[in-house]
C-alpha cells in the first residue's frame, strides 16, 4: 500500500480543480511534476446524472474521475446490465488500448460529475518515458481488475440477496464509507440494473432487509442501519475477505 506522495494543501492555484482527485487513487501517488505532465494534455468533461460518460465503442482513452460518482457496467444480450464497480474522485477507468472482442460496457454518471480524459497515445508516451507512471498505472489497473473479478464472482456464486447487499455496500463505499446512518441514493430499478435482476424481485429483497432492521427504505434510496451485519451478509459462504 502506497502512502500519498502529495499534500493537497500544496496544490498550485491553477490545479485547484484537481483537489478531490489528488486525495486518493493514481494521482495521489504521483509527484507534482508528473501530475502536471499527466493532466495538462487532458480534456475535462462534465456530465449530468444518468448520462454515459464513456462508451465501449469510443477511441482508447484513460478517464480520471475529478468529482462525483459513477458506475461501470457490462450490458447483457437480453438488454439487462450488471454493474462491475462504482467510481468516485481519484478512480481511473477507460479503454486503454484497442482489443477484440469489443465488450458492450460503459460508465454512467450517478450524479453530476466531471472527468478528465487523456488519449491513449499520451498515456503510452508517459508509460514509456516515466517508469513511476507506468508502475502506478499497473497498480491502478490491478485494483480495477480485482474489483471486476469480485463483481463477477459474486454474480456467479452469490445469492440474489448477496448481490443486492454487495451493490448497496459498494455504492456506500463510493460515497465515502459504509457506516450506520449512511444514505445510499438510487431507485429500485437502478439497483436491479446493478445486480442483473428486475425491480420487483429487488424490491422483495429490500423489504426483507428492512424487516430485519438492516436498512431503512426512503424515497429515492435507503439508509444503512447495521453495516456490520450487511458486510457479513455480503461475504457469508463466498470466501471473500472483509
């Protein structure tokens, strides 16, 4: 585990917009001069809630979340979706090089957010000339790969209830942490999309969690009441480290 090589208080005024993204993830582990080399050729783009911030059929590029939360997903042949990870400021996503086959996937804004995009040629150049950047990209992509593997593992071996609970916990983590009283926004339809199910089935699971005192259902989302019990639910019998 790397400690941050950066103190947010030392940000140059022209890089103030990077403050949240410099607090964690790839940019938090890079020295100031290398961060400047990374971001000065990037393009900042803002997205309203619900819009696609990145599609699988776009040219290869790296996206760094500057603010807001998003979800990465895979689209299924039947029109459904499965969320593979949630992203917040500092996280990296993208299509880093041309590959076959083209998987139907994307990144969707869950709230008003902003991303910084860097084209593949610049990322390759930095990786070839800056060993520290190349290594930190390896570290970051390992995190992405582990997260995706976990999502696929839970999807394959977890019960529907575990998939719902895991989606709740992952969204809460993206919002800052899994704690008692943490509000987790999102409709039941959105949660169904996250776990590859339908709203009616997910609604039944949520009602059961509410009856057992694990969550409280609110308009437009829910509130976590018993985080430890939810974590136990998500990992029971799956051999996942907590």
